[in-house]
C-alpha cells in the first residue's frame, strides 16, 4: 500500500511546487516554458514582453471540475480585479479600495503558503498522511475547511450535491462590485485565519495599513467587522417593545392582530397570517408589531386612547429605525403598513409617504429582496435558469442567513414559508410604489427585477396566502402598463411621420388597448374574484379602473396624437373616471379601510370627470348633471370613510372637502366659473337647482349604499342617468350613446405638462 501511495505523494508535492504560467502565455493558451531559475519565460523573452505570473500555481486541481474554490478563488478574483484597474478607470471608486484589496491579497497569500508549509512538515514519510492532507484541502471538502462541521457538510452532500456545488460556485460569483468582493474575501479570511493560527503556522507578520495610524491588531478587527457577513439588525428590546413598556397587553395584541388579518389585509398586502403571528412579529420587529396594532386600533371603535398611545410609539420607532439603521424584512413590511393610512401634514406635500417609501426600498435592496431565490418554484423553468443573470439570483441558504434564520433548512416547510415571505414583500412593495407614483404623478423608483417580470403564476402555490392572487394581478397590470403606454405613443408617432388615415390609427389604438385589458379581465376575475359573477374584489376593481384612467391621462395630450385619437382618449378617459367613482360608491361597505392612495385616485377621477363635465356643459351637453351627481355621491363616501371611527381623521376627508368646493364652482356658469358669486346671483344654470336638490337629498340619507334619488320625476331631465347604479358595460354604453360633445376641439382641456398626472396642485381646478 505504501508503494502505491508514495508516488502519489511525490506527484502532489511537485504539483504544488511547480510554477504558474505567466499571464501572456495563459491569455494565449500556450505552454509557458521557464528555464530553471529564470523569472522570464522563453516566449516572453523572445518577444521582448514583460513576463508576470502569480506567486503560486492557480491551475485546476486534479479530478475537480471547478478550477478554484474557497480562499484560492478569492485570491484569483482579487488578482484579476487588480490587473484590470488602471489610472482613470472606474474599476475602483478610490485608491483606498485598491489598497485594501492589495492588503487582503497579501494576507490571503500568506495564509495559503503557511497552510501548505504546515502540511509538508506534518506529512512525514507516510504517503497515507499526505493523501489525507491533500484530500482535506480539496474543493470537495471546502465546506469543512471553512469552518462547517462534518455533520453539516455530510447532510448537505447527501441531500443535493449538485445543487450545493452550484451554491458554493455562486458564493464569489455574485460579487458584482469591489465592495462586495472585499466583503466576501473577508468572510473567507475570517473563517480560515483561526485554523491557520491554531495549526502551528504561526501568526503572520502584522502590517499597518498605509492610510491609518492605528495598530495592526485593531485594524484587523475593524476590517473584519466592516467587511463581515451581513446580519439583520432587529429593532427589538425591552426599551422598544410596546408590551414591555405597558402600552398594550398580549391579549389586546392578539385581538388587534386578528382584526388586522380579517378587516385590513385586503387593502394592505404582504403580511402572512401563518408566519406573522404575535410572537414571531414581536421577536423580529417592534416597529412592525406596533404598526399592525396601531392600524387595527385606528379602525376599531372605542379604541381612541389605545390608538393615540400606539401611534406616538410608532412614530418614535420609525425615527429610531432610520437613525440606527435597523434592517430586516419585517421593517420593510412596517413601512408598508404605515403608508396607506399615514396622517396628513400641514400641506399635501408634507406627508411622510415618500420618506417611508425610500427607506423601505433601500432596506429591501440591501436585503436582496429583488433577487430570485434559487430554490423558488420560478427557477424550475429552464428559460429562467438560462436567462436570469447570476447577479439576480441568491441561494436559499444565503437568503435565510441574511434574515437571521441560518439554522433553518430551506427545504423544510418553515424555511419555504420564510423564503416566500421575502418574495411576497418585494411584490407588495412593487405594487405599492407604482401606486404611490401613479397617484402623485412621479417617476418610478423601484427597479424592475426578474421576480416581477416572471410573477404571473407566483400565486399558484401550496403556500399561497389568501391575497397573493390580488398582489400578482395588480403587479402584472402595472408592470405591463408602461409597455402599453409606449406602444400607444409609438403608434401616434408613426402616424405623425407617415400621415396615415386617422380612422385607421384610432382603430389600431382601440385594438391595442382592448386586447390589453380584455386579456387581464378574462384572467383575474376567475382566479381571485367571484367566479359565479366574474367580479373582482372592490379594492382590486378600483386599482384596475384607475390604472386604465392613468393610461388615458398619460396619452391624452400626446403631441403627435391625431385629433380623432384625442377624441377617443377623452371619451374613454371619461368612462374610466366615472367607473372609478361608481366602484367607490357601490363598494363603500368593503372600502372602510381605504388607503390614502385610493382616496387620491378617486379624487383624481372626480377632477377628470369635472373637467369633462365643465367643458361639455358649456357646449350644451345633457350629461353634465349626471356626472356631477355621481361626483357628489363620491364626495359623501369619502367623508364618511375618512371620519369613521372618530380617531380616523383620514386624508379622504380633506380631499372630500376640497372637491366639494370645486364642485360648487364647476356648477356655475362657464363665463363666471372662476369667480365666487353671490348666493342669490342670477347666473345659475338651469340644472344647478336640480343638482342642489340632489345633493341635499343625499346628505340627509345616512345609509351606506348607493344614493336613492328623492326627487320628483318632474324635476329630472328626460335623459338623466344615475351612474352609481349601473354596471361598467352600462356606463360605457350610456356615454357612447349620449351627446357629451366629445368630438369638438377642447383647447382648455389640459393637465400638468410634466407627467399629465401631477394634478394635486388644486389651484388649477378652481
């Protein structure tokens, strides 16, 4: 046996000692011949080239598929990065980063050489010992050399060896920038350094860093701390926990959490009732715990005092999270829970919605929530496995470790649920961010990711939550909206360049828009709505209706759109606006927890319809009284929702009050519509008294259903339409069959120029 082992031992030692090929020969894939004792190879000497080679052989290990692994892989990548860096390039943001890379490179080389020398000394004359040392250093045992226990390594190999090898391969390939490369290499050094020191290799000579005057030992500790493995920073503790502080009892918390999942979860997506129990949330984030309890107390009668205590503590926690840089998935969810019902400031631009959105997005990106998890069912598709870049993926084990669940098996039921909560949080954040930007006329900030681009079937899972279908339906709609708007503008631009027939252009525009929304409406009512009536949930219906209105508002004043196309956009936009108002009136009972974004969307629809009715009224249209009646009903709905219960004080009350003032002005003659008239002025149109009677009758009606008209039939115009009682198809038919003077040129029908949706400057509507 010794006769067989000795030759293998000598061969392995020669393999370790043989010189590495120079970079020029390696680039040309030629054999590098270097005479004994020469620092320049024959080929470089003949061509008079500068011959440079690594200090040790970094070639392929015998019988191993991957060329490098572990620390050797880190050394190789750092060398490659340093070689690519030249003055004036953007490889490094500063000279200090390059210097730190060189420092880490020297440390890692020293560790490798010390480990190799120690193996040679311990090998002795027994070939079996050398063979065992070589085996322990081989890439197959990298996990053990990096500090993983043999039992853990064995269990991983027995489960899915090929998958684990892929995850190890990703450990350094996902270093997309110098800072991540430094962090990943530091992790390897911190795990190998204690073993090298304990094995008798001795401590490396300490080297002070050039840009610092502190001792080497302190510097090494700072580096390991700065470049160490990412760990979640949880906002928990006795000084933060509302239960420990006496603000709420555990029994009250259980009741508030149950109320949230029953009454509020349909408008605030992202929380999983199976995962996010009282105990789990309390152990993960005081901010989320307090936010859920405060949201439930906001809508619960007779809890005004409790809500005040919790809301004050929630505001304190929000400030602490921002200042102390706490980071976790639950903190992202906490910001998302607060955004829908955030209190109004002194001005419409003073609320903290944008601040909370930016914090949630920043933390989500730091936690890599935008990346597809390798064990996700989405990765079962061969197309995704080949098309998704390595930088857009993350291993399941690494994702769990980043959340603080490194001891949980990613294949277990708990591990799968925790991983799915990451994907749900990112999808919910995408829907919320797009809604905030659409409602406020702002550019999108959240980047498109492979998870969003391929989420169409994400809700079809054995771990799906009740509202996962609603999340995906709106995410798909808002994801594809930008493509539709781009297509519509391209059609208008091509027509402007070629001067084709306007009728054919309008027909093509109608087909594109109809196909887009028909495909969506044919899919999602069956999957997430009432399958018998094929109806969507009211909140999803409002979001879908406003998305259609946003699309028309974005192209209604497109510079290259022909006149006929603008007429079509105007009439279809009016139909969408009235449909938003109709859904709000009919679904009031299910919209008690209406978020601020929805209130803004409804108010925007009312302003759009008011613009149309004001222009149409000046041209003798009979549709204006019906439009204003529906707006009046919607205003009352906004007021009731925003003031119930007493502690609500919702933003919708402010919008309702301003809309009522605008509606009064819009009901006056067009030539004096911007002036405040005397109460008994003589310039009131014929339909003003009718509308006043309708509004007064509705104000005396206290039920929450659609308005019941309490007027004599003699006071109603013959073609009066009660839009709040119609269906969507009936509403569209009524607009198409009624003269609303949509075929005339409206010079004064303009929105803000920037995004066509930045309508919240209310002075433009008065």
